[in-house]
């Protein structure tokens, strides 16, 4: 399966730009949409899900134009979607909820029961399947959301900010789940959390203010900032000026004041080059990159 997005733009009322001239190619894998709030991730997802129409540009699904009504119906038949704000029926148990959603998908009873049991096991909800969903933790609810999104065995699965508000253990569990269910389908993960894409995604696109700043792999993005990440000991008095001159990634209190990790082509202060990570590369792309970066 392949999704080809060409020069996609969405402008809302009041001339508010949702996305601007977005072009991407996505194939079978876990694909990350990474960016701050308001970057355009949800707008792009809603267009892909046929919930809203673009102002201009095109999307092709396996060479079929999404503008065609037949392609829209095709997308709906292959799509699984977990929105950021996912509603449940609090008085239903986990099993009852999935069974009810299966009815809405018009899955026959025997197949539905088999599918629900299978998804409950895959998502690690076996022990709580008979509990009412109002008793579920945020992580359990998100896993139940993934289960309902998989009921129609989609070849395109879209999840929007799925780990927001989860504790570290649940976040890891959820990322692992996405990797495990990605075989034979495209999984699009929209998030503002760098760790999500670092550990789950084969490719990423970084968005800011509606535009794509980078489309590459996590490894290549990190390699792109080699020699641009530095660490220095800075006094308490000097930290304010430091933040004015350089994009600062982190500050840790030290005996001399602060140990500062920052971005620079060639720092004018005494500093040691640091080994870059994906968070460094992400901040560099948002704040320090001079040009768009596309390795595809």
C-alpha cells in the first residue's frame, strides 16, 4: 500500500492555515507525524480520514485519487482511526464495547466474538475485559481504542496523540503495541512526543505551522545534526544571555551554575561537542535548521 500526498493545502475560515503545500509519500510501515500543537498534524489526519476536504492539492491511495467518491468509500473500508479524544460508553465492559462496535461494523456474531477475543488478547486487556470501561486507566482506554480501530482489519491505521497523558510504562506498552500490529499495513502516528517516534517509527515527517520541515528516518535526522550539538558549563549570571544567543535544549544545575546543552554551528564560548539524539535533531529542525530536510 502507498499513500502519495501532493501539494496539499487546507485554509480555514478567517484565512487560517491548517497545512500548506504538504507533499509526502508513505508506504507500509509506522510513519510518524511529529510537531508541536498547531503544527497541522490533526488537519492532515482529518483530510486523510475524509473528515474534511482540502483547499487544494491531491492525495492518491494506491494511485486512486481521494477526490473520487469511490476512493472515499474505499478509504472508509480500509481505515482504522483512533482520535485524540476517544469516547467510550462508561457502563459497558471492555468486551461489550468492542462487541457493540463490531455490530456497527456489521460483523456477524460468530466472527465478531472471535475477533473481539483476539483483539482483547493482542491489546493486553484480557484481565479487565469484564470490567466497566469507566474503571479503566487512561492506558487501558487507549489500548481499547486501538482494539476498536482494528475491528475491520484496516490496512491504514491512524492514531492521533495516543500516548498523551500516559505514564512512562503505559507509553512504552503502547509504542510496542503499535510496532506489533504494523505488519502489512500503514500506521500513521501523530504526536508531539519525540520518544514515541524514536522508538516506534520507520520514517518521520516534522511539521511546523502547517509546513513539512523534514521527511526522513530518525537515524538520518540525528546524523544531520552531528557537530551541531554542544555542552558547556555556564554561570548563573550568564545563562540569560546564553539563551538569547543559542537554541538551548536543556539546563541542568551544576557546581558552576548550569550545564547547558545547546545548538550551534560554531559556538563562540568554550564548549564540548555532544553526541546528538533525536530530541536534539527535532529542536534543531524546528529552530536551527536553515533549509528543509528531505532524504527521500
